[in-house]
C-alpha cells in the first residue's frame, strides 16, 4: 500500500508541475486537464493512505517532504 500511495503522490507532483507550466503559458484547456489529473491522483493517494496505519502515513509524508 505504501508503494501505491507514493506512486500516486509522484503522479500528483508531476501533474502539478505540468499544471503550473500550463498556467505560465495561459492555456486554460491544459490547466483544466492537469487540474483534473491532479485531483484524481490526490484522491487516489488519500484512498490508499486511509488503508495504512497513521504512523506509516506520517513516516511516508516525512520522507516525501524531505525528498
């Protein structure tokens, strides 16, 4: 479960970066596309985190924030 959660967080980070670039070039269609992908990825991340013990989630978020 930890691997799946970190994979979805990585997808969120990638799509968030792409959304920021789309905002920089003022392409509303791409912003909406990447915003939807970010929302889906973050929801999947939260879904997998809900199945993990709190200490695992805290440890995983600590490692991801320092990565």
